[in-house]
C-alpha cells in the first residue's frame, strides 16, 4: 500500500513536468524509487544492528559508525538532491510567480 501511494505521488509530480522534460523526470523517479527501497533496507539493518559497531584494529577495540548508518546518511543526502532536481523540472505557474514578493522586487529593478 505504501509503495502504491508513493508511486501515485511520483506520477502526480510527473504530470506537472512539461512534456519535453518528462523523459528526465521518469529517469529521476526510477532512481528515487530504488533509493527509497535502499533506504528502507538500510533503516532495517540499523534498527537490527544499531548505529555503531565494535571495530578491532590490532589489539585495540573501537566503536565506530555502522556501515549501514554511513550508507543511509549518504543515500538520504543524495535522495534529497535528486528529489530537488525532480521538482525543479516542474514549471512554476504564472500565479505563483506573480505572488512571489522577491520576483516582484526583481521585476521592478
């Protein structure tokens, strides 16, 4: 059910993207969906194993960030950037631009 809703959300975003940019939008959506699955798997690993792990180097033991947490943090940052790229493909409506105070200021200058 969750996946179906996410897919519908992505389709709604895709419909707001101009037709000439939809090929790029679809590719971004495919990658975002993969990243969501990866994030879910990494989250499950973190819950099961914890955020840190014991690391032995020579005769010393260290506590370090788990590889799953490191992968999660990296992936979530890249997901955020890629999602922004997807939403940037959408055109702003004329009304939104008209009601934007900064846009009005720049337009007058």
